[in-house]
C-alpha cells in the first residue's frame, strides 16, 4: 500500500520550523488577550450544521464541510467561531457573570476556491466582549488587535484600520429605496468587492432586485471618503446618542477620537466600503488591511447585538473579531518582520560508545530534574560531527562523555558559543548542574 | 430560529475554567517534551481516509468520522496521529536530519459508544522518536511520560507502567500453532480485554479460526506473571541481542534495568496482557494505568518499525505514544491532585461615571504598554460591588478613579489582598506603573 504524502488539498502540515512560527504568533495572540483581561475558551471543531444556516445567503454557509455522522446527525466543521461562542453563552446564560471577555484560537474550515492568503483551513484568533453596552467594547477589541500587531513590529505605515457602521449602510440603502428585507442580502454581495469585478458585483446586485439607478447611486455613496460627505448626502449632521443613523455617524466620530486618545489614532480611518460578509453584524464593522492594499483583510469583525436573540435568547450587546494566521504571515514576510526562530536547548549529552549509554541517560535525566532542557545524542558520531549536530539542535552546552575523562569520573562540558571546555567531576555536576 | 445549545454528542465545550485546566495540562506536556529535546509539529485534523485503512481489522478504522468533500475526496477526521506523522516524515525523508524527536497535541476523533473516560473526541499528546535504533528510544519516551506524570504530582502508588513486546506475543501465538497471517487480527481482538467479557473475547477468537484448545492455551499464557515463566514455557532463557523472541525477552529485562537506573524503576512491570489495538506495532508495547485498575489506560504506545515501509518507504525504526486528556483528568480528580486554577490579572481599572471612561481607557492602556495585565470594569457599579467583581476576576490591584481624587489629579491604587490603598499622582503612575 502506498499513500498520498501531501496533506488534503487546502490544508497545511506544520513541520517544526512552521510550528515554531505558529507558536510565536499564537503566543502573541494569547499574551495580548490576557493583558486585556480576556479569558481563553474553546469549543469542538465539529458542530451541528444548523448553527450556520442563515437566510441572508452568507457565502460562508455555502462553503461548509458538512456531512452525516454514523448516527445520522448533520454536522459541519466550523467555518467561524462566533456561532459557537453564542451557543456557549446561551447555554450558561444564568450562571455566567457579564460582561464576558473571552478569546479563542480555533481552526476554521471553508471549502472555497483557493487564492493568495486563503486556504481551506486556517487558525483564527477570536476575541469578543459580550454583555458590555457602549463603545468601550469597540475600543477594547480594536486596542487588543492593534497592540498584538505592534508586538509583531507593525506600525501605521504598514497596516490600516478601516472602520464603518452597518447602521450607516442601512441608512444609505434606505435612502436609495432598497426595501429592508433586501438590506442583508445586498450587504453580503457588497462584501465580495475584493473578490469579483465591479461589473460582476453590479450584476449580482441587479439580480437581487436593485434598479440600475439604485446600483449607480449606491456606488456613488461607496466612493465617498468622509463621514461629513455622507452625512450631507443623507441630510444628517450626526450626534452620538441619537437613535439610528444620526447616532451612528456621531458615534463613529467619537470612536475615532477615543482611539486617538489611547494612542492608536494613526491607524484608523473611516471607510464606507467596509461591509463584512456575515449577516449578523448590526453596528460597527471593521477590517485591518495592509497599507499597500495588496493582500486580503488581515482581520475583521464587528458588533452583533442580535445574534444571541436570533439563537433564542434575549438581546445581548456583543462585539468581536476574527484574525487568521495566513494573511498576517504573508504580510510579515513581505515587510521583513518574520522572526528567525531556531530550536533552543540547554544541554546535549553526547556518549561516544554504547557502554556509555547508561551514563548518558543518567546525566540527561539529572539535568532535566534540575529544570534544564537536555537532549542526548545516541548517534555515536565522531566528535566533530557530534558538535555540528549539537549546533543544529540549538544546544547551549554539550556534555561530552570522553572515554578517558569518564574513566577518571569526569565530564567535559563545552560552551557551544564560546567554544570553551571544562572538566567537572560527574558527582559534583549531577548534584548541581549549572 | 432556535438552536441546540449542547455541543455535538461526545464532544466537549471548554469554558474558561475548563480551558485553564486544559492549558495547565498542555503546558506540562509541552514543557516536558521540550526538556527532552522534542520539537512540536502538527498536521490537519482532516486527512485522506486511506491513511487509516488497514487489513488487520483495527477497531479504530471502524470508527472513523469519514465523508466526501464537495470535490469528491474521501476524507476523515484523524482518529490518531501516528499515520500523519509517518506521512510528514516520508514527504521530506531526504531533507530531514534523523533521529527526529517530535511531539504534538492533536485533537483526535473516534465514533464509538461512550463510556467512562471515553468521549468521541479527545486531545492526545504524542511524542515519537523516529530513526533512532536501539533501546535508548524506549527509555526516552517512557521517561518523558513519567516525568510529565510526576510534574502532575503522581507517584508509583497511583500509576503503573505495564510493559510488553509484540515479539513475545508473536512467539506465544506461534508456539500454540496460530498461523502468522492471524497474528495481527488475533492481537486486535486480544486488546479488547478491558471492554468485553472473557467469554465474548474467547468467542471472537474462535470466530477468527482459533481452536478451543488454542484459546485455552493462550489464556494460560496471559495468566503468567513473569518473564521467567514465559521463557520457561517457551523453552528460551532470553538474551538481549539475539534474534526474535529470545532477544525480546532479554531486551525487556534490560529495559527494566535501565528504567530503574534513571529513577523510574518503581513504576514498571512486565505485563503479558498488554497488546495495544493498533496493528502497526512491531516490538515494545506499553500502557500506563492507574494503580487501582479502575480506569481505562492513561496512555499507550509502542515501537512501529514497519509503519513507514508499509506506507511506501524504507524501514525506519520508530517508537511513540498517545496520551489523552480525558482519563488523566479523571485520575487526578480521584486522587485529589487537580490544581485549583483561578483567573489572574495585575490590575483592574475602575471608573465610577461615564465621563471617566477616557481616563480609564488611557490608564489601562498605559499599564499594558508597561507590560502588565490590566482589565477595566465599565459596569459603573458601587465601590463595594466593584471591588467584589475585582476579586472575582483575580485582580492583584485595583485602580480606582474616585471623583474627588481624580479632580486633584490622583488615582487610588488598592492592593486587593492587603486591603490597603494609596493615592498616587496620575502622571507619575502613568510614567512608571508598579
């Protein structure tokens, strides 16, 4: 029997070098989350398919890896984490102490055509604030995002936060006479702007029932660059705290001011073209993109105050994001910020003949019991080749079991960087390795 | 639309409390692996089904979550990690520097009847040594296992290593006249000894073609307690280095001596009933079980020198184990060794009115930029209730934005454990938080 050695199409293998990079990224995500008081949670990659079935025609639900299990249950590999989060919150709604600030790093699956920065699986950092009304939640999720990106070495020259609000998009659609029932399906189509041509986009909008005139007026709005232009076109000045659209305009201004005040102003811009493809967003939506505009969005998210009630609970204010591990690594590679990560170990113990094996095992285990990282090399190579291998595995020191010295009860401890050796008595070394 | 709030049958949700425990366990697994020089790798949970199809009737391949993707590929959620490891090794055989010492913590899926300690998914620590001939590999994988268990607080009173060798089982089957083609299927059945009754086991062995006399003689062998008894019954003394069975007996003795020498002797015993259900094992097989014998095996593994050649490569010596996250947590709970893990954060910043929000955001972000973990509480509770919540989220200190003090440019910093408060100037605090 011979097997296919490649991973399943669209999925990745992580050899130790790729895994070091993944762990580096995950560690930044985890530690930044914890710095903001987010607690980690998880759910199973396997969920009921009905968790992802939505009326608005979300692209994501067309791309499910779904199947029947041996018991006839209709299951799916999760395409995103938010529905699982909503499920967990509703399951223990009465026992949980709100607001929740939770994060996770789930692997998510989408069966789609593969393009740059898009495979059929990716890991996706999620952080959500659930049950905290008011814009502080927006500020917190954008701050945790930007702080993680700064830890990777990125700055406003390389990345931009594009901010919008679904309530502004709703006001525009209402203004040009699109019936409310069509708002969500229209937004799902609008979100494809980076994947399909402007013409194809217009065609899909027409197919949804928009008049040519409406499509044209919508495109006029999407070309506007400032809040002021849009406010004027719609006849509102915008005041935070107002109901609906006017409030949305005013709150967007205030959000940008607050982000400025906490030191992230340089990254942020209003962008009426940001929609996000998930139909459950209700307010603020955002994307972080490379400043050059060459890659897909690095991350995206928004406010989804109605998702929990759609699943059968009371309305709960909620906001969060998804930040995948593929596009960010492309960007870091492009701007020369990928870290060089090599294996690291404190000691490698090297015997030179088989009768030294018990001694090597004992020395190695004594080092580990003392808290060190210690590998042992049982390749019985010549000294030069053994030291070369010690370098490859990242050893800081090598403990050489040289036949003559070992007979005298001594070990040779070599500092790999300094290329210095010293002889130490075995018992003294085992009693207190350094 | 209402959704099912429960996770899919047999799968688990990890709320923050369960996630802290999972991370505690994974951290021990990761750090112990690294202490021995194992490097982390990973593959996708989705693999081609043909990676798991074996002739010997392994139970595991009857329990696959398998399905066709939208492109007609036959895929499966991995039930175990070793086939993926073999695939990765073969894929880059010429570029990799052997021996490999690799570890992973994959989630694995098996559709089976649920019993205590067995769900339909679990996370499973794997560590493997590939390309290192000789018993040092056995000693390393058993040492890394036992050291991780000692870090959890376990000792020989609570856990036992049960050691066997497939070559000894082969010799017994040969001795009682079982044709070689039946050895693997017979072992797959023998491994069910903990799940089904002795009678049902005998019936399944008969169905495979064993005579009643053979079943009875096999059971006699399985009741023997020492290597010596088995050696005598088969007419061999056993010498390490001999070919086949005699070598296996001698090597088993030497392995136990070496484990004694590195400080793990107290855990180990020979156990002829240990088989392991995977057909690819070729030599040493082992299980770690609770000393009371109440739970399923905590972990199991063995030598699989033929798996890589079965997949189309040259033979490569290899040994490894799988150690699930379910049984171990049951055992730790039973013996009172589950750690009490609570959330921990350095600071919580507490504003008491909405106009203090910008100040709270600024103070929080300054603390984070200084490297601290800082949450903020925007619940605008009364002082007493706010301090209670600060305790719940594990804050070491609370920064209180009291209206009068803030007007004077001061913050109140409260040490939560000592219940002591001091007033500090905002600017001084932001410049160097302590």
